[in-house]
C-alpha cells in the first residue's frame, strides 16, 4: 500500500519550537521542511539577490515581508515537493497567505492534512529568545533581540493568530503544549499526524 504523504502547517509564536520540531520531522520522518524564514535568509544572503537591503531591514525589525515575495518563494517549492510529506514552518503568517496556500494546494489536488498550533506562554517565550540571543553560536540571529522579539510577538498576536480560527473552521486544527519537553511535543505531533 502506498504511504500517504502528509501536508502539515506548524503554527505558533516566535520561539515556540517550530524550527526544532520541523528538524526532528525532517531527520527522522522524511519530511521536507518549507520555512519561509530560511528561504528568505538564503535569498538575502546571496550576492546578487533581487531582494535587497529593504527585505533584510524588514526582517531585522520583525515585520512581515510583503506577501508577493514570500508567496512566490513558497509556491515554487510546493511544486517541487508536492509528492512528499511537507512541513510548513513559518508560513502562512496571515490570512491572505493561508488562503493562497489553500488555493495553490487545491489546484494541485493536494489537501492540507493538519494545522498544528504549538502554544507557549508569552512570558516563557521572552526568556527562551533572550537565552538564544545570548548564545554566541551560529544559531544566533539578528532578529533575536528583545526589541525585535516584542515586535515579532505583536505581529504574531495581531496578524498571524487569526489563522488559527481559519484552520479551526476547516476542522484541521490541533493544539500541542509547547511548554512540554521537546520529546513530548514531538510525540504529540506524531500522534496527530499518524
Ligand atoms: P522566522 O525564521 O520564521 O522566524 O522568520 C524570520 C522573519 O522572516 C520574520 O520575522 C519575517 O520578517 C520574515 N518572514 C518569515 N516568514 C514569513 C512569512 N510567511 N510572511 C512574511 N514574512 C515572513
């Protein structure tokens, strides 16, 4: 019997562990991770990137990069990976992106199986990101400082959170407790997916 490939959106505030959980799904469960943050960082670090300083400034401030840029990056990748299991990490981040993702998958006769919200208290998030900001390894990011973090949390609450009810209405929303250990969160996610 042919294994069904899942398409999963991971939702949650900055620092909730989306990246970590995606990584586990990639390394152990043959998922392909589509992270718009990673795609944008990859693009902006290129010498002749069509996306200049403007985009880097937006990211460093913690604002959202314009939809048309992000959507083009992700649609291209969906076509490449459409027959695989995909984890969407950091996309969609607003209702328009959620609708575009939906339409684009529908066009390809693909269904989005799950939207998983990783919930973490905002106080705890602040501590996590401050810790990440202090670590002087290559995980450090320019947008891991307290000003940008506050902005990113604001953007999350005001612009990204409405997506949660969008997926709830579609009947594909699941919640996991992001304050549990990495292993338990991973178990919860696998239970939802399988
Ligand atoms: P992330 O690595 O997911 O935390 O994303 C880092 C930054 O990239 C965000 O703060 C935004 O500026 C930008 N970004 C990532 N994904 C998106 C998206 N789906 N829509 C708009 N901007 C995004």
